[in-house]
């Protein structure tokens, strides 16, 4: 751009005949031309570069590189390696150039030689050297003076100068034009890099007082807020209907007065500085004297010239003309067009002259809204299209819309509120409205609650709308690790540069490096930032080394579709040494090189402020992932910030939301074990058995497993929300995790009601913790579960909760002294609920996914240990017995389960397991086991876990045809008791460890029913007895019924699974009755209290028991240890011979047994330990049985 310095003198016949500074040239580091300053009667153009050299950003001065390496002046000329400028004389004037000054500097690689040429034809032909070539010292500010030049421009001519340079040692070598304030003409160019000294004179006798002024023409006034798009987009052929008047000008011969000559003023050429020229397609001059278009230009530039004019203002008169303009289809709203005359030329003779080269520099009006372009929006356009996103995540980069007209020009006046955004096709977009300011709106919360493919969004206001490109919403992102420097800090990091600075140091010379509140980190303002961020200002005071943030390695085993995201922003990163980079750390080692996030470029102010979200794709198949981010900045005005580092995986599978339930109505079931499931929000009520690969529960979401229902995962559970398992009195929920589980779960375990004070009928319960950890102490448990009964025992406030002590053979009742005791996995506890029908206790803790070992001991008072199922799932009885059978007492083998009746325990031994292979122990079930001598360790393993629906100790049914069993029950008015009998190929008539189990604690209650071994009877009362399956054909099993005198009792079969055709006959040899229990119950009232065997026998066979059957088979024969004797128990039909033989067949003793007695004791004190054979002989038959004397 050119400016004119006006000397307040008259232009006379020989103007400026003396030598003076007539032009100065400024040297900002731009493409050019640079600013100039000059005197009246000349014009000038500033520095530009030849095509062979380029702008170098290394300095603020006019600096160029890519000079010819080596070479000479002709080579430099051939390569267009030059700097150019020019000076022009006004009409009828001629310039005499006397002197040229320029100030230069080169670096060591820059051009060593230069030479300045001039041309009067713009170098259409070879120029003329002003001086010989010169050598320029490196790194030296050098003033170059060329004097005594005497170069003439010719009348109205132009002198163009070129400085050729060569001899650079590399393409990066630079040459600079430096300032010298002493050369300045005025404040227009206060520190020029070049000056021209000379004079401008004319021999014309014509007046030089004419000028051109801005004027108005009422018929064609200047327009305001021009609707350019109506009819004014015209590339050429302008007229008054297809263009707009931009302003009128008046040529005044003699200027403000009259001149001394008799000629008018004839305008032949005029140049305008066209401000906002980029909007214009064409300009035309309308002669308002003739109303004709006299000139048109169809390429409008910053300096636009009309040539070939012949507009004459008569002597001492004026001539008016109008500038018309048309528009391109691409314009900028609210820009005001202004044309300023920069050069006006008249005829060299026969015309008055303009006193100034710009004829006074008149301008078109931009007062108010004059010549202002008005864009009227008709639609929204997406300048940032939505990209593929993820469910429940705002789409980033944020979609951005602008209000535009039909030509997509931005309407800066569009300030619209309440813009709604919908999706097409209709989908799960979250309703939201946005406001537009100055024609632009950022849609910073476009969120979809479901997945969708090929969707677009539509932004609409009352009468304007726009639709985006299509995109996809993929599954939600699952956070693996996060670091946002305030609310989520799990992804830890370290820095190799220690954090420094305080809030007051932010933005000063000390600088800052570390976490900082966003409110204190101005000018950082990334909309994605919140709370605290990691901020940096002026990191490197003494160098350009990098500071690195290293984020810890995170286990991602088995995860797919992983990526890292983080938000960043830089401000004032101006230099080459302003950089942000990252690299991955995979499986503990750095992977690949540093990747640039931001790369500063010295001198490029357009690239110093930026922000965004980095998204880094991680290849599948890695075990750990880490991240390093490094930065450098040595500028006090340089800032960077980081936030929201996330390691995430993209979810693919079944998705539950509160609003829509299961996506596509596909919910987990037994067929979905290969699929992942995600609960985003709301509550997923598990009302069926579900198999899932990985289960993820988002923060704030719930998953509740109904009683009798289950979840089994192939792999992991990531519980960021709440996972709750429920139960009722006879059905329990299950959770089986075959991988790992994150965070605690809650199990609401049903507990039986408390026994009444002094009750002999039981209630209470034996339980274990289905989930627990070190935080679940007794205090925590009783604080949550206020239903635990409490009272005073021996003066100590106590609670009905505690383990079993087999040294004292008693339950422990915890007190406040036990508050710190941790509720331990695998340990059983006696407790109850004070709610009349029982209630659930809340257990909170970790889910056991591995093996649990529980030691058992032989106590000083009992061999029994109270343990419990440690898993929140059912437990296979057969697996448990198979793993632990060798650890049990031989005579008390199996699981002793409390039935809720005082002293009544159900025994689940191997016989029960064989008969009920699917039998399961409930979650949180406590039970007793009897330890072998010396103690042992009970192992609970994940392989034992099962799902189920049943209550505690409810039998199933075996499909094995060589198994049979039945439970015999004795009942009275206020109670009932059962004993179990099994028929199994693995059992005999003698003691079979695992198949025969005596009563709990070998303690026979006053009301009970039990059996004795058929052979090798040691006098033990059996809770469960097994004999061979073949014994169903003919066996008599002694029964004992303990009951008080006078109480009526009913004997019945409680449950059975025996072959068809088998008879079950109950013999009462006191009442001399035989009752088929398959056909009816047996009722009796004892005349005396019963507390032993000998009266009742249970006969099994394939036909009804008759008078000819051998009744000796119903007798009980066993050995007593104290006193040492052989006992024959039962009713004899008559006098019976007893004979005892040793193992060699020799008769040891013989005697006659009186049929009036029901129990006979034969002294065995003199017998040595060994095996003997008892033979009974009667007229109705014989019986032989082996016994062992110890």
C-alpha cells in the first residue's frame, strides 16, 4: 500500500528541482509489497521477492532465503533471486534519482554477494547496474550507500529496482533488510530499510491544482446493508440494474478555486485501493455526464486500475462519475467496501494536472452501514460434521453449525436461541437446545443413549434448519483407567521435571508446571476442560528440553477396541521449540517414535493457538498399555493445558438402559455366554438364569438378581455401580464369576427367625458370608443388620451371632468386644433374625472367585466344626464330598445341616449324594463337618459352584436304577424326626465310611428316630445308614425310637425312592404287630419311656412278611465295649441256642437264650480281640452273623 506525505507548497514550473529524500520503504517480514512513504508528485511500491526466493520466518525484518548457492549475478537473475521495489513520477513529472541507501545483514549461510540494477521498462529488458557487485560480511548490520547516480525516470515514468544476491552456502541462508530510523520522512514509515534521494520536476506550463473529491448523486445513492444476493452477482457487463452504486466522484479543474491555465482536466487513468476487494466480482465507471459505462474491470484486486479513460472536466468546471460494483457468490457479512484513489493520471499536455498523485485520495463512504454487505441466512450448515461416536458420550470434535445463505456465506448477525437438534432416522438422541452467537453454534452435548448406524442430525430453529452428514454411534466406551486431575485420578502418572510455580507465577517470568485449577489458568479455555487440569507456562527458561508425563502401565488383558483419549490446548506456542508429542508404552516397552500433537513454527502467528482431543488407537492383543506425553516451551506468553486422560475400550454386546431396557429386546439368557453385557443406567432386574462373557455395570447403575435366578460370567464383572443378590426363605440367587470381579457386591441373605425364650423346638439359623472382605467386621454387619437379636448373657450385652467352639461344644455369642472381628469367608455362624418370619441380612464384600481353605480341628469337646459355603452361589454336594471326604471322621462322614428344629440335623453323606447327585448347598449356608483325628483342611474350589433354586437340604432325585432310599419319620403332637436309609451298591451291612453317619455329636435326642448297623453293630445310633442295593430283597434293620411314656407317636415314610414290589414292614415286637408302611402309618403309645433299640425292626423284601419267614433276621446282634459283651437284642419266638465260633471254626462258647427276655448280654471279657461268628438256632430257622471283638 502506498501513502503520500504532502508538502504544503505550490507546485510551480520547476517543482522539486533540489535533491531530497523522496521515497522510503518499510521492511516488515511479509510477502509484500511493503509500506512506502513518498513526497508529492511521485508514487512508490515497496519490497517484493522474486520467484526464486521465499519469506524466511526467522526474523521480524524483511527476510528471505533460498538464495542461489554459489553462482554469480547472471545465475541469480536467471533464477529470479532478487528483491524488487519501484518509484513512479506523476503525469508530466520526471524523477531524478541521485542516491540510494539500503541496510542489509546476512547470516553465515546467506548470500555473500549482491548487485543492484534498475529498469525503466519494468525489466522487460535487461536492467542497468547502479554499481558493481559488492560483498556483504556475515552477521554484520551494513549500510549500503550508492551516490551520484543521476538516473532519470522520463516524463511520467517509473524506475524499477532489483537487488540480485548470490553466493549462499545453503538454501536456508538468509538475507535481511534492517531498519534505519534516521532515513524516515514521516511517521508513515518510522524505521525504513531503504531510502531514495533525488528530485521530481516538470516542464509543463499547466496548472497542477486539480483534484478529485467524493460526491453524491441523488438518483443513485450509496446503499446500506446491501443484499448482495438479490440481483448483484454479476461477473461482467455491469449496468444500473445488475450492480450497486458504491460512490460518486467529481473531477474539479483547478480544485477548490480557479486555475491559471485555459485547459480542462482530462482523466486518463485512475487506481483505487479497494478495501474488502475479495467480495467484488467487477467494477465499472459510469460517466454521469452521458450516463454511459466508460470502463469496466472484471478482476478486482487490492489495487485496481481503470485505464483508457477520457473524462474531462472543462476549464474551471467539474465532471462527475459513479463507481458501480457487482459481487462474487462468496462474500463476508458486514464487511464495508471502500474505494480510495491512490493514483490519478491526466493527459501530459492539453490538460491541467493533479496537484497530488492520488488527486487528493478521495474515498467512498463507509459511514454507518454505507456499503455494508448483508448476508441473510436461509439455512444451517455443518462446518464441523459429527464424526462417529459412542453411546452416552458427547460427540467430539463438537459438531458446529453456521447460519448461511444459499451461497454458504456466514450470516454474522444470526443470533438465534433455542436451536433444537434431532436425529434421522429417529433414534435415542438426548434432547438438547443450543444458542447461536454471530452466526455460529457449537453443539457440545450431542449424546445418543443407544447405538445406531447411518444416522444424521438436524439442527432447526423457527424458519431455518440444516442436516449433517451420516455417521455411526458405536457401543459405549468403558473406562479402564482415567486421570482428570480432580474427580478421577486412578491412572497415576509421574513427571521427569518436578512441578514448579505457584498461582501467582502463572503468566510471569517464573512460569508454572503442574496441576492447576482451570479458573486460575487463563487464557486456557478449552471447553472440554473442567475442574483441575495439568497446566504449563514458560516451562524452559534456560533451554528447549522436553518435560515428560509418564502414565502408568494398565492391564488390558483380553480387552479389544482400546484407545487413549486426552484433551489439550496451546496458546502462544510461536517457536519451533514449542511442541507437544506422545508415544505409547505397550507391554512395558515404548512402542514407535514420538507422534506430534502440536508442532510450533517460528514466525507463524496463525499456528500458535490450537486445541483438540487426541484419540490414539491401541492394537489388540496387548497385555499392558501406558502413555508418555512430552512438551517444551520457552516463552513467557506460551501456555499449554491437558485434561481428561482416558484409557477406554469400545463396548460391543448387549446394552441395558433405564429408558429403553435391553437394546433390540435382546437380554442375557443361557444362550448368551459369548456376549458381553453392559448396564448403563437404571436397574437391570435379573429374572432368569443368564450366561454372560463380561458384565459391566456403570457408575450409578444397578443389577439385582432375583431369588432363584443367576448370572454366570465366562470372564469378568466390572462393577462400577451396584450389584445386589437377593434371597427368600427357600430360594437363593447365584453369581458365578469365572474371571475377576471389580469392587464389592451386596448379598441379601435370608436368615431364619430367632427361637423363643426357652424354646425346645429350635428356629435360629446357621449361615456363612456369601461375600465379605476385611471391611466387613462384626460391627459393620450388626450396624447394618439391626435384626440380629441381642440381650444380656452373664451380665455382658451380647448378640445372637457367632461361630461354634468345639473345645466348649457351644456357640459363641459376640459382644461389642468382638466388633473388630472380620466376618471370615468359609466360616459358619449361628444367628437369627428377630423378625417373626425371618428376614434378609445384608452382606457387603468381595466375591470369592478362587479356592478357599478352611482348617478344621478335633476340639477337646467335639469333633464337629461349623463352616460354610464361601461363594455367592450354590455348591455341589458331590464335588464337595469328593474333594473333602478324606478329611471327615469315619463315623460322622458328610455335611450336617441344621433344619431349624432344635437338635435336628439332616445328614448329607455319600449315600445321599449318590441318591441325589444334583444336591446343592445354598449360598451363605452354614453346616457342620466332623474332623478326622489330627484335624484337616477343607477345600472349597470354584469347580464346586453351581446355580440353583432350592432351599437348604432339599433332596433331588437320582436317575440311577441301582440306588434307592427312604426317610422314616416319627412324629408326635409338637415335633417330628427322621432317619435316612439308603440302598447302594457301594455299601454293606457293616460300617461303611461315607455311607453310614451317626447322629450329630453322637447325641441322641430324647425324641428321635435312628437305626443301628445290621452287622458289626457297635451300638452307634445312625442318622443315615446304607446297605447294599441287593439287600432290598431281604434285610431287617434295627430301629430306635426315643419317646416319653404316654406320648402318642406316628411312624411313617416321609419320602422314598425304592423299586416297585419292595415291601417295607415295620415290626413292633412288643405289640407283636407288622405294618406295611407303604400302605399306612403305624401309631402307638409307649407304656414306658423308650430310649434304645430292640423293639422296632424295619423289614425289606419282595413279599409280605409271613409266619414262615425267619424272624431271627430281625434280631440285632452287636458288640458292646463297656462292659465287653456280645448283645443279642430283639424278641425271640422261643428258646434259642447261642453258639460262638472263632475264625478257625472252633466253638468258643454256647448257651441257651430265654425267649422271655428281649436283650441278652453274653460275657466277652475273656475273649481276645478278633473276628468271631455268632450262630443262633431255633426251630423256625437259623441265623449266622460276624462280629468283631476289640
